[in-house]
């Protein structure tokens, strides 16, 4: 990468130039130049807070950049999803370590919904600019930004935690006005002539609070930024450190101070913050961006009801509930009167915070030390709030702790979180049983797939991003933050192959819950939200520019109600492999499986919209017919291998054989010698038929399949689908799909082609060597940290949503089978 000049106007960063971090709840894209480009809080499908990758001006970003020309390197820590970006200049080198914390697998500590950016100078001196400019709710909501003292910095006085002077009155007026007016809260210095607190811009008179809120002598206020939007409150904190262990950092901690940043000229609907500081060798600062503890998750953000067992399965909820109970009992021992509510506000969860203001009486909430909140009106309520906070602080001094999800912020805590998170990923990936070739790429793909799992329910998202274009300037821009039956099933297949059965069991639990909630006609949806919901309305965000002008930007997915019959094949294959390598089926689950197969038998002749989710008309797609055959076949295998009762066995057998004969006659183009895309369009070539030998529908050595494979391997100019060893789905000029526009080569199809060549190569060494060459070429298109998108342009540019789960799934499968085949033939692999 060439040298970057910080004075340059920043344009869009290529999709490939990003790494991904996550915590099994959500994920964030980190650009090669140190910017958080995509981040949805608190879950994958929540509205974005940062979306600069979709609008470089007003999408929202969190950047850390040197103020001198620099080059960058980015890498993951070994066997980890902790990302490191290095900025290099002749005068100095600075490292930024990005991660979303994960507790250890055996810990009962709650998961902290924090985004941590640890900045360290490893050589010389380098000036740094940090900018945090959130854009809430897909840059649709205004927000108020306030610089206030940070009460999460620990203090200790005679064994107690004093009520600090940074607790101040917060009166929320109609600040989200038409012109998105901002205000800052400032405090005048106490003196003999004036000991007051003022609120600039609000016209609030000074009041005598009746409570001593003076600061301890010598205490230096430490500011944090509070971002308050109608539906979500976030704050940005920081802690500095020096590397005393190596003898560096003799200059002490760096001087870091937040200041307001106005980007309204670029379309931002609220102020951001920035800090310009210089780091010398051994100095560092960690920035922590988080959802304010206790902030409610509004229903219009989550749009869900919890999936089965979700709240119980989430260790965060259990840990917080346990601590809340312990704190309550401790208070009772001290003789304090403890209530679960204050003026109707629930205090039983240990995380209580901002209460939105009432429009008429301006009732507000004050967070005091432990984030204990009380609802109040006017001076009396505020004074009572301070007293309540003081009591809570004193109790905290006796118990020696804060709420589990709001610990004191120290440099040691940040280091501990980094070490624990890094260890979590290392402990997980070392469970793999894979020892084949291309191991580095395979394990990186496995780590990427793990990032796509939503732990509370076991659901798997297709991608953590939305609306990244399949063609620059095109209209094929979709929201992939949902759990497709198809993608998830293939994901679990890949993880099972690598020895990760726990994820398979969790997903099967999720999917059986969905099967129990079938549609009235007995069908299941092609996709669900990560919480198990069925509705995901597709909306176009016309106010966003789109990546490099690729419009429209879409959220939600209109394909949710599509009829795509192929999903039953992927689902049954997943269930079959899951019970083979994971948890065996119970009788009740087997009954549900029988109902699914019965539905498939009944609807096997129906047309559908198939894997490519065409939006014009239903057809008898060959891919769907093959996968319907798979669904029935796996049902029969389950019944036979597990000796399970199967009342409709003979009906299933007849339907399976009839499907096979229909495909061989109705999908086969006898003139051009290849399987067509559908019964109706046998002259259209479709790479999806490469799936045939991969699901054991037919042998890869079958002359009909070999002929189809060789046709696909030809260039588009000669009637094929392959260009520069990369494969298109189909020719969009010959097959209408109701979408329009162009697209790049499809990574999934390229890797299916590799695996098809591998299987055909068992009897033809030429095809096997071609598979190796094609796979090695494909690995060149992985980005600098081993991640891949959905598509690749003719010019080699990454396209589509990133990181794309389906791509990494097929990479694992292709490597697994290619490595095994090469070794069985004693052929040299990678």
C-alpha cells in the first residue's frame, strides 16, 4: 500500500481493505487506515452507529490516524480475532489493537459490550488524531453530545469510594430541535464569590443542591464523551498508560483531552469528538466506546421477542442478575431499606441508567457512581438522586465492587480484557481436528465463520454487513445480517468437518425451534432474524450515498417470503451431518423431520425462486430439484442408519427416484451436453449445478457431469462462465432475474468448481491438477488478513458484503476435499 497523506480528503476505502472483529453479538469492520467503518449496536441486525463504508461523509466513523504521512500494515494476532494495525513513519511507529471483549469460556463474568482501541507508540514519536463521530440509526437520528467528567475512573479514600464532584445536574430539554442544536455542560470553578453550576444554552438557573459535591483536593477532572440519541446512549472513555516494564515511557502518560467536533457540513446530525495528541515511545492510550450501562434496548431497535432460551443462555444476564441479588442482600445487612423500584423505575437488574425525559415535566434520570438512577422533578428530586448515589457509593466501598457490567476503567483492566479475549479465540481454534494442506487459510476461515454466530440463539448470519455492492455503481446491494437456512447449514457443515460440533448443536437447537413454528401450510422460511423472527421489511435508505455511489442502500430483506425449495435439502443435509457427528436426534425431533420430508414430497414438482433469489418469476430450477432430492435422500438415510420409524418410507423412495429421473431428462440439454439452469431454460448455463457431486446426487465422473463441468470452465466468450480462473453464477445477459445490473464472479461458484474438479480428478489427474491451480489462484484474492467477500470483479476488486460466510464455508470444504484427495493419490499439495 502506498503512503497515505493525512491532509488528503478521505475517499472510500476498498471493501477488501478491512479486517473484522466481533464478540458473537455483533461485529465491526476496521479499515486499513485505522477507521471503524461499520458497526451495529448491540447486535448484528441493530441499526448502525458507524457506517462510513456506505457514506464517506455522514455514515459515521471512529478513526485513529497519524498526522504525518504513513504506511500501514494490518494483521490478526496469531490464532485470534484480535486485530492489529501499524502506522509507520520515519519518525515513529504506532500500533492500534482493536477488539470486542470476550470472557473466557469458563468464566461467569458478563460480556462487556465495549469496542476497545488500544493505541501504543512502539518507536519514536508520532502525532495522532482520534475522531469519534457516531451517526445513530443508520445516520437518521440526531444526537446530543456532552463532555462530562468520567466517574468510572477509580478513586480511593479511607477504603470508601467518595461521591465525586463530577456528578452534576442533567436536565434534558427539547435539544433535538429542527436544526439539531447542541449544548455542552460546563462547570464554573468554585470560589468565594461564585460556587455554581451552569447549563449553557438551556437557561437553567443555578440551584442550591443541598449536597456537598466539591472535588477532592488535587483531583484532576477526566472527561468522557456522552452521546445521547432518541433510542440509544453511547459514551467514549479513555485511559492512558506508559510502558514502565521495558524502561520506556519515562515522560509519563500522554496528554489526551477530548474536544467537540462539528461535522454538520458533511451531513452529521450531532457533534462528534476528537483528540489530537502526541505519543512517544512507551506511551499509550486505550479508547473505549460502549453502550451506556443500563441503556434500554428499544423495541424498534430489537424488533423481536427472545428466541427460545435466549435470555437464560446469555451469560451476561445471569451474571448481572446474580450480582444484583448479592448487592441487595448486602444493603439489607447494613440496615438500608431497599426497593426494586423508585417511582416506577426498575432497579433490580444492577444496570439502570438513562430514563428518557417526559415532554411536559422534564423528569430526568441521574446516574450516580453505580449508575443507580432515580426519577425526579426539579431541585428536590436531584438532591434525592445525589443522596441515593452517595449511599450506593458507600455500599460499593463496603462490598469493594461496581456492577459487573460497569467496572472501574483502569489500564490493568484493558490489558486483562485483551489477554482474556485473545485467549478465548486461541482456545477455540486449537480444538480443530484439521491437519490438511492450506491450514492457515482454513483456520482463518474458521475464525471468520465463528464471528458470524449469534451466541444467544445459535443463529448464523450470512454476513455482518449490509448493502455493499455486487457491482460498483450497481443496484445489487442487499442486507445479509440474517440467518439463511441455506448459508447456515453449509456453515455448520464446514465447522463440523473441522471438529467444531458445539456450534452445530447450538444451531440445530435454533432451527428446530423454527421448525416447531412452521407456517400454516407446513413450510419454513428461507431466512430468519438472529432472534428467530420471520419479518424483516426491506427499506431503501435514500439519504445514504452507498459505497462509491452504489445505490440504493437497503436494510431488511424482501426475499424473506420467497419460495426457495432448495433450503429443505440444505437443512436435511445439515441435520443428517449434525446427528452423525454431534448430538443424536430425539424421537420428537425425528417426528418434525418426517413432517419436513413429507412436505418436500408433496411439493417436489412446484416451481420456485431458488438459490439466486430471482425476483421475476418462478421456475423449475435444476439446483432446487437436486436439493429436494437431497432432502428426501437424507430423510431415508436417517431412518435406515438410526432404525427410526418411517411410515411413508415407500412414498419417499418413489418420490426420490422420480425426482432423479425428471432431472436427468428435463434439465439435460442434449444438444449442447450440459445441465441447464431450469427445466424451462435448458439453454442457460448455471454454476449452481456444480453442487451435484458435492451432495452425492451423481458421481463427478459421470459423463454428463464432466461435460457440464467442462462447459462451465470455458470463457464467457465461448459460452462458458469462467474468467481468469474465477466463475460467474450465470450470464445475466441471457437469464433475467428481475434485478438488473451487472455483477462480478461469484466466490462460492469458483470454490464449488474447485471441489467438483477435485472429485472428478479422482479418476483424471489432469482435472485434479486443474483444481489445485484454480484453488491456489483463488487464495490470491483473499485480502491482507485472509478474509473474502462475496464476489470478485474482472479487475480483481472485492465486491459484495464482507465478510461473506458462504465464501469461507466453501473455501474450507474445497481445501478439505482437495487436500484429502491429493494425499490419497500421493500428489504434492500446498
